[in-house]
């Protein structure tokens, strides 16, 4: 029938032959609904055409309420599904199945019958299953009624000459083997790792499991040679490893091996790291006939290990840089403080200023800090009346926040030693704003009032060098220091949108 | 004390001003003349190419998120010896630069001097 369809026999001829055949035939859609049925089938099942068409098979025939019914249904269903999924004819030599029989026009009883059935898939030109043909025969009458206490050993069966009994026992064995095989296939299909079986020197996909389908983006690769099925692997070494396993019969093992896969048409290549093994499959003569592929996608582990390494490297880098910064502060502070006690005080104050800004940044997971919060931190020790902070909220990047924290510390220290905060009534006004929205710049002025008259220092100490260098070097900004008669005025401008790459 | 590096002009590429200031202090103590410091790769490359008299360079490997190797290339092309400074140590350098004299942060004056001498000695071979 399959052959006839593919050879283009006239549909009308087939329909006539189907309807008139003395053999009982039932046509099912792939989801096991009744598509068509011939008269012989209606006769043998004592049913009516309108009751069957379009219904699910196992609703139309449920084998009745008996204890055996679910097992009977299961066997028929398994055979049909096997025929459909493997595209191969399947025989059910012997199956019990109950049918209703009306006794007196209204009372219905189920009667167990014994059947033999063949299930044949009907394929279209592309090889897809269009319909399933069931050919079934009622063979109940071929069975001699067995006394209930008859021994049923294999020997009895053979000696007893009951071919049908033997057929039944073979059928039973087949069923057990089938069950075993299905369990293995199920394990293969559901295995968490990816598994595929390739055959021949071109490595055609014979079978692959769900995890393999997931890995390659659920492409249709069944039956295709690997170079056609997964063309993006060209140049990545995998074809060559397979060729070599096929040629030499030696297994190949890959560890954290990079495979670049195009999991959707037109999508960019995705990096996957795989642990896998290619094992040769040999025939009875020892000849390599295929390759068993199994493995795991370890991409997550590989990336996690890399992230961890890069975080440790980055942490090490930051710690060493911070130590170098502290070293610099220590050496330079020591040069301007010959007395160990004043050195300790000045050094400690600078380290604490650095630490304060770290605290602020830690609160935002090092995303940034607010300008006012930094100013408040560096000036709160002088009390609320001495400082007047006036300006909008400005979010500062971590590097800018660290630099400005140190700068404000130096300015405040300087003011308390020589400037407005060295007198009882001196004040400091800090005003700021952000100019130029396309390339935002922070403009800030630090004005000391009511302090002693100040003059530019003869030699520039570490504090003022640190301020100027930090603004120009680290922040690419500008600073202007004016020593007015009322006190120091510092005007500074810092670009806010510097990317780290600049 | 004898200062073997007296008068040498040494370029400094380092994005953190405090660390740059430390290097300058160390170089001045060794009677060297610090050039720069450059706080980014572009300025570093310009100074590496255009500074007429240049005897050596101290290059921070990670400069504001970029790697300093373009500056090293420019120096190499002129035959000017250089020393990498890094928080990672020599293991943090890519293969092609491995083996170059390297100082690890935080650094001592002796380490800076020895690395510069080694770099200049290698260059004279």
C-alpha cells in the first residue's frame, strides 16, 4: 500500500479496493483518530460507520470494563505508535480485545476476542506519516478453549502442538523485550547529558536525545551527515576528530572544548564549552560502522570559573593599587612631618578619608556616591555651623568619588590649620552645580570667609600637590587656587562623563 | 652614595596620581628626571614617541581600564627600555610581554632601581 501510494496509483482505485476488500481495514490519523473504515472491519467489530468516523480509536473501542482492558489497549496503542514513530510496519501477532455485544437489543455485555493485527504507516513524498492502516483479524475461533487448570510450561505447549499457544508465548517474550528496549531508549532520550549515534564515514545522525537537540537548537538533523547537519562547525576540528575516530577506531575525548554553534538560522555563533567523548561502534567483524557521541555542556562551569578568576585578578589588582596609594601617602606624609606623632595623626586622617569614601561606595555596591554625602563626611567633624553646602544631587563615579573625597579632606585640613576654620568664626561656603548637559561638568567653589589673611605658601606641601595632581591627572579637570584677603578660594571643574577608557 | 641612574630621563605612565607621585619621588631620589606622568594611554603614546631624550619608562599595565601595550610598542620601536608596574606580577602579563622587567605594587625604591637597571642592561646587549 505504501509502495502503491508513492508510485502514484489512482486514489479512486485505492478507495474502491479498500472499501470492497474482504480484509478488515481501518485508517487512522497519526493522532490515532479514525479516518476511514471498510465494511469488513465494521462487520467484524459489529459497529456502525457514523459511530466511528473522527473519533479517537480508544474511545470508539475501549476493550470494555474488564480487568485486562487497560493492558489490551496499551498493547494496541504501543504497536500503532511504534509503526508511526519508526515509520515501519508493526505486527501484533496476538492481542486480546473485548467488544460489546448486544444480547437482546438493549442489554450490552463485553465479550473478549483474540485478534491478530498489522499496523502499516502510509507515508507522503517527504517520508512523513500521513495515515496508519490497521489490518486486523479475529482469530478467536482458532484457539481451542483451554481448561483452566491446564499446565502451561513451554514443553507442554510444544508437545501439545498448540502453535497458537507458542505464538502467544513468543509474543509475550517480544513484549518483555520491547518493554526493556523502550526503557533503554527512554533512558537514552531523557539522559541529562547529550547523546547521539552517528553512522557511516559521513557521520549521519541515526539517533540523538533531547539534550543533544537542546544543544544544537532543535534543528532537523535526523539522517543527515554532520557536515550538512551542523555546517557552522567547519574549521572547529570536530569533523576531523570524528573522521579520525572512524578511521582509527580509537576513542577521542574532549575537555572544556569550545564549540561555536548557530542555534537559530541567522543568529550569531554561540560559544559552548563541552566535555565529550567519541566512541567507535563496531560491527560483528570489528569494523567501525559508527560513532557514539556523549557528553555534557559545561559552559556554565567554565564561565563561572573564568568569572571567579577575573574577579580574583581584579581584587588583587585593586588591593595592590590601594596598597601603593597608601604607601605613597605614607612616604609623602613622612616628608612633611618629621615628628612621628604629627606624622601618625596626619597619615591616619588621610587613610580614614580614603576609607570613608570606600564606605560610601560600598553602600551602593561601587556604582557611585553622592557629592553632598562625601562633603558631609569630610566636614562633619567641624560641626554643622561652619560649613554651608549648597548644590544639587550629583552622582559621582567611584574613581571621581575617591579623588574628591581626598581633595575635600586636604582642603578641610588646610582650612583648620591655616584658614577659616583656624579662627572661632570662620566659615566655608561650598557651592556647586552641573553645567553643559551634553558633556556634564561639575563646577564647585570652596570659599573660606572670616578667616585670617592667607598668603600663598612658599613651598607647596603634599596636600596642595595632591589636590592639584588629583584634579588634573586623575579627573582631567581644572583647579584654580586664589589666596584672597578673606581666605582661600578654590574653584574646580571636573568632567562627569569620563568613561574609564579615557 | 653613587647613583647609577643619575640624570636619566624616565617616562611614567600611571593613572593614579598618588602612585605617580610616589614613582616621581622615588625617581627624584635616584636623581632621575621624571617625564609625564601620563594618566592615559593616548598621552603615554604621544610622550613615548615625541619626547626627544628618553632613557627608560615605567609603565602601569592597567591604565584607566586599558592595557599599556601600545605605549610599550612605541618604546620598543625606538629601542627605549621599559619596566612594567602591576598589581598582578609578571604572571599577569600576556605571553608576548612575559620576561620583561616587572615591578609589583606596592614597590620599594630598590625594586624600581633594580628593574630599571635590568631593563637598561638588557637594552644595551
